[in-house]
C-alpha cells in the first residue's frame, strides 16, 4: 500500500515526516490531518540557527539534524552585517532538540512543508528600529 503526499507521525512517538511517496513504510505511520495547528518547514541546506538578536546560536548540518522543523512565528530580524531585515522562522519551544528551541532559522534556507501558512508579525522597518 502506497502512502501519498502529506504529513505523517511515526506511531508512538512525537517524530513527524513529510512523505512525497512511500511505497512500503518500515515503521507504522499515522496520517496527520491538514487541519493541524502546527506549521512545518523543511531544511534545504546546511545553515545556522540564530538568537533573536541576530547572533549565531547553533550551526546546523543537514546530515546530522532533522530536515523538518516545527515553527510558530515568522518575523523580520535585522542583519547588521548586511544592513537589511531578513525573514526568519521561530523554532517552536517544544522542539525535541533542546539547542534549537527558541532559535530562528532563515526563511531562505527552508521551504514551507505544511500546516497553517504564517504571516510576518512585523515589518522590515520595525526590525531595523529594534536592532
């Protein structure tokens, strides 16, 4: 039996995956309905997780970290080195990887994977003022 496009939870855990197509899953999966209240993004390359002030919190290697992240906010953060505001997703505080909790990941390093679409809670102008 094939599993088609959608979010699935590994049965008995809090681990999720986004399946494009799975022919024969090796572990039991439960479908997560589209009405879920959580938003997920998928990591596309090695990147950095930042603190809210734009400083580096953690280096992320795509091969050693999950590629799916639960996020709860989209905001502009001022990047002083490039002198511009950039969009970042806030990693949910319930993230299983303690080091990444509460951090921010650049929207340009991920793609939207599922859940409610987030709108920025601020503007680039307000991010510049609050630097």
